[in-house]
């Protein structure tokens, strides 16, 4: 394979990764109702796509191998877009925690961390249960579930997306995690 074909193929591959990743994140932002972010992402996505598609179409007869670079870039971009969106963890979710014995302890712990919690008493398959309802950031979901499992290893939980809410009560003491810990003052 000539080096110019290979370099063009790499350009196509990496550009497709970029535009498809952006498209995946844009789609999720659109579903969440984040129109301004979706608008900006769409501008970048379609600009990259037009450049790549025209490059492949113009050279298709002479360099059919570019189709493979295009396809692999698309597939890789899908996966990378999902990974990026999960890391960004935008949005609010409704978390429902169901526990037999630890409802009070979980509610007290979460409230001490500044997380608003509503507790209901319900009837489960094996008797009474406590149902804890929380509206929380997807970023907070990881630490909340970890702490809930420490309190009750048999806790049952359900996570649902929250699209429209009258208002969100923000936790006071959300633990900082991930890349944000690098900027935390010591």
C-alpha cells in the first residue's frame, strides 16, 4: 500500500472516530434536552463528516480500501462516543433504593452528605421494605450506590432517567472524583 493511500486512510479513520463520537454524545445531549450543546456539537460533527465523506467519494474508484478505513472509523467512533458520554455523565437520574432493614440508616447517611432523600414504606415479596427515592446527578450515582451497598449489601436499586423536573435540590457535600480530584486543593 502506498504511503499516500495509507495516510489518507488514517485521516479518514481518525476523522470518522471524531465525528461519530461527537454524534453519539450529541444524540444523548439532544435526548436530555440540552439544545445549545447539541447545536454546537452538530456543527462540528457535520463539518468533519462532509470533509471525510467527500474525500472517500472523490477517491473511491482509485482507492477502494478507503471504504474499510471509513467503516472501521465509524465502528470505533460509536464505541468511543459511548465511553466518552459515560465518563462525562451528564444529566439527572432518579435512583430508587429498596431495602428491608437499612432504610433509616441509608437515609440518614445520604442526608448527612447533603443528598435529599424521600423515604416510603412499602410491601415487598418477603415483607415490609423501605423505598428511598433520590434525584441525583449521574456523576453522584457511583458513590451513592457504593455507600448504599456498604450499608446493605442486598439493597435493590433502580435507575431511571429524569428528563423534566420542577427543580433539583443539589447535594451540599458531593465527593469529588475522577479527573476533578487533580484540581482539588489539599
